[in-house]
C-alpha cells in the first residue's frame, strides 16, 4: 500500500479511537507506529474471518445441495426449520435461509453486539447467494451416507463460520437469550428446540426421515465441536503440592510447557489449620495428561491435582510440541 494512504488510514483510525480530541491533533511517531500495528492486526483478523466464513458457506452449501435437499433430510436449529419448510412447500431454500434467520440476526444485534450481527448477516446472505447460484452434484442417494456426510459438511460449514466470528444458524443466539431469561443452560434450550423440530418432522415427513435426520444432526454437531474446539483438547491442571518447585521444573523441562504460579493457603485438619503454598497452573493436551500425572506421582503421590477442560488457548508455550527425551 502507498505510504501516504497508509498514514491517512492510521490517522483516521486514531482519531476514531479518540473522538473527544481535536481532529487537527498531530500524532507522534510512536503513536503512528502503534496505530499502524493495531491496523495490521485488525486487517489480518478481518481477512482471516472472511476466509473462514467463505469456507463455511461453501461447505454448508455442499452439504445442503449435495446430500440433504434431494433426500428431504433435515438438521436441527434454524437450518433444520428451513429444510423442513422447504420439504413441505415450494419455497426455495435460499429464501428460507434468510427469512428464518432474520429474527436471530436482530436478536444477535441486541444481545451480542453490532459487529457480530453484521458478520452473521453477511454470512447468511452469502450462503443464500451460493445456494441460489452455484450447482453441486448429487453425491449419493444412500440414506445412511446422506445423513452422515450431509451432516458432516453442514456441521463443518457452521463450525468454520463460528471460527470466523459469525453464525449461519441462529439457534445458538436464541439459546443464549432464553437461557438468560429463564436461568437454564444453553445446551438444555438447544435440546428442547431440536426435540420440537424432529417431532414435527416425524409427524409431517415420516418417522424414518426423522430418524435419519437425527443422525444428520448428530454428525453435524460432532463435526461442529471438532472444528470449533480444534483437533487437540486442552486440559487445565491446577496442582497444590509441598514440592511445587520440583513440579514446576518437571513441567518446564520434561513436558516443555509453561506454568503460572500464584501464592495461596491450604487448609487441613479438624482445626482448619492453614499453610502457605505455591499453586501451579498449566495447560496441556489430553494426550499428555497421563505423562503429567505419572511425573507428579513420582515427585509427590499425595499432591492435590484438579483438572478441567479448556476450550482453546492463545499464546504461551501450549502451542509448542513436547520436548523429546
């Protein structure tokens, strides 16, 4: 990019961030450099989101037109509602995708935020356009293959869109809203919605199609989890031990992982005696969990260890491969 236009963009960005300041303010070289770095990070993030959403749109479209539509199978959520209406009427799916999701986009704007709602609207519109204009081959008419692989490509599409900070199925947004209103979990709301959808499908389309559609939903949900959570599942491990320094050295040197140490107190005995202790926290993959617990047991068999699932991580040493010995 031309340096002149780059500087104009950076100054405009800085003025937007500091609305109360005069538009004629002159920025120092440090402020311009900081603004340029922020601009590059934001541009890179937006480009990555665009690529992920585009992949998601084409994957979901292939799942729709290559598998599900010709066999009248449905999925859960807003896509399931769209497929169900499409199977019962002559309304094109690309119009239903937009129509069914409009209320969810408005809801997303109110409870999640404007940027998310805009990206979601763009993603859903893009999906509709691809469904209307791009042709995909009908891969197979085998019901089981249609259910499994149709769900796979649809779930992958939804997952890539979520990775790109958007959704092409608004059910999650509705679930967030209802969970806040009624004090239930998001998972419970989604289950209730899908039970209603598959119940209607069983009544209107037949029990067999509804059962195959449930396989489609399970395939899509598992693929979605795989795409969103990643190949590796991370485990956060909290360790309370009198030999914290040895355990810290072991995690760094043997496991090749970073640690966070914070001071705490542990209580024990009938009188509730307390003792100062260093608490260790680290994040590893599930495949490394057995090795870590074995090494901790070698140092202190009675160490108190708490493990919990971690959706994803960023930065630190977690992305590095374990050291080989």
